C-alpha cells in the first residue's frame, strides 16, 4: 500500500526592487555648482531578508559619459521592508542634461527572485553659469531725439543680462552710420558690472558736427 501528497516548497529569497516612483531628485533644473540631493527608497518585496545591500548612483551625460556619484551599503533590508539611501551630486563644472541612474546590487552579488527591477533613473538639467547679454532697439535712447547739426547727442544703451552669472567690465560698441554708409565707432566706456537678471547702462556722446 502507498499514498502520496504533493507539497509546495517556497523558495526563500529577497527581491530588491526600485522604480521611478522610488527616486526623488531635489530639483529637476539647477544651476551649475549647486548640489542635487538624490533620495532613493529600496524595497525588499521578497520573502527573505537581504543583508549588505550595495547601492550605486551614477551620472550619465548627454554624450553618454558615465561617472560614479557614490556607493553605499545598506546593512539590512527585511522582507517586505525598505531602506532609504541619499546621495549628493556636485554639479560644479557640469552643464546640460544628465540622467541620474541608480542600481541596486550592481555586481549581482545577491541571489534574488528578479533582477530586472534593480534600476531606476531620473533626468536633470544643469544650467551653465554664464552671462547672456540682450539688447533691442528699445534699449537705445538718443537725446535730443533729432539733434541739430553741431549738437552733442547723448546715446544711452541699456544692456540686459539674462544669464545665470554676473558679468564685469562689459564692452559695448556703439557705431554711427551716415547716409553714405560711413561708419564711425564712438568711444564707449566699459560697463563695470551687469548682475545676473539685471541691467547695465552706458552713455556716449555723439558730435553731430559735420
């Protein structure tokens, strides 16, 4: 006589999982030189604890150059538990669009149910620290507006700096062009400082004699 009964043996493994919703970047757009804080929640959706969990954070440039921001090891993530890791990305000297890539167990040292859920990424834009000058016809005034021959006309030019950093000793070229297309470059002093988001003004004299 014999009898049998099937049984199911459950494998005991961790399953470390991260996704875009688990990743937070302090700012999606920031000026070069400002540190970006990257916060990641790592979940263990498996039925076994995971010990010494390595987490690495990378910055990938628009030209596909990858650099390591940092690595950390989480001592323990219990089954159905989670852990939070934080990295700071120094953006000094960088600009453009970067992909922030997070990898859990990047060297596959931990046996898990799945490995396809061990990466997450986010995109940030780093704005370069540069001035950006802007001028239109509305930024130029002449006094008097219709000078008589021989009068000194004062030409005032307002230069905007729509960039992200201050600009010092800014040269401005003012040229008078006659009806005969004869060009006369006027002596123009430097603008000592145009702050980011601000304006600078320069005034030159134009002798209309002749």
